[in-house]
C-alpha cells in the first residue's frame, strides 16, 4: 500500500505533462490530471474514479457529456483511462494531502478492460487462438525504469500492463487465457496472452506503444483476476503470463517469434493499515 501511495503522488505530478489531440479540453490553461483509474459506479448514477487511495469526482454534466460523445459506459467499465481539468483553488488546493479531486471537468474516458477466460484445454472450440505476436509487455506502473516484471497488480485485483504490438488499421483483441486443467506448480497461476485480429500488412512499423498518448486503450490493458487471486492477507501467489514475442515483424510463424516467453511477479495480498 505504501508503494501505491508513492505511485499515486508521482502520477499527480507526472500524468499531466501534456495533452494529446483526442484528450484536449477547451480550457488549455486549467490544471489537469490524466491516467489509469478504477471506475466506481452505481445504478443510482453515482460515479467516481480511484487509483489506490486517490479519488476523482467528476461533475455530473461532464460525465454525461463523455458518456454521450465517447460512448463511455461507467456501469460496465472496471478500469479506464481518463483525463480531466480542475480548479486548483479551494477544496482542490492541496490534493497531495487530501488524496482527492472534486468537481473535475471530465474531458476523456475510455475503457481499458481486457477479457479473461478459463478454458478446459488448449485449442478447444471456445479457446482464444493468437493470430499475431506482440512486441513486449511493460510494467507501466513501476517506479523503476528497469523493471522486468512486465505487469503489475492494482487494487488486489487487476493485472495492469502496457502491451506493444504492430498496429496500422485493423482491430486487435487481447485476451488472457487460463487452462485450469494444465499442470502448474503449487502457489502458481499461469495465463497465456492471446493476440487476435486480422494480420497487419507487410512492413508495418507503427506500434500501439507509440499511439498510447493519443489512443491509450490500444496500449494499456487491465485484466480482472479477482477469481484467481488469494484474499488472505499475507498470502503469496506467483503469477505467470506467457506471450508470443516478436520485435521484428507481426508474423506468428516467423523464426523471430519467441513462443510463450514468460513474465512473472510474486503477488502478495496487501494487509490493511490500521
């Protein structure tokens, strides 16, 4: 939890470094915040966002506008990437201390939710099969620029990751698949990242990572692992994600593709602070 607090404070300072075109607001002089958040929404219309203990409360007017203009659905979204502007006066004068932003003007919101599937056996009729490799997995929440974990766990629930792949014009789908009947070491859970979609043309050099500033949902993904993670404080679990990696081209059957490259972390259930 202490590490999450440090990350949130860093995000307050660093996430608002520069708007890209799709997230621009009309008031370019107002302070702003942007980054990944969990969406907390109720059927009664109340919606706010959180990252660790940091909470963001949008105005009803701006939330409704984003729902209509960008087809954002807070009730069915678990993790999102948002941007907002706010007044630095009054209740928002010291957000590092209060850990909240009130009455923000929401200017952008997009779901980051990725699918998680449990399939009895590989290549079963309901299995997700990769049609293209990815370039890399990155732990974008790490405070260290040299992290090799490939992903992080947010809120004792979400596997959050930056996934780079070659991209030009076609739809891409990213799914985590677990095979419960596959033998695994005790205290370990294994997922396979499946990248599906129409293969890109030859010679594509543009990547999802390069587009992250303008189209964050192409690069950032959040996978809900609630049904796979332990809940007892202090309990540890090794989480392995296997992915087909090719840094040269988008061909799955290329000699440059490294099959089932492993990324892993040892996850420990955070103990609540008193």
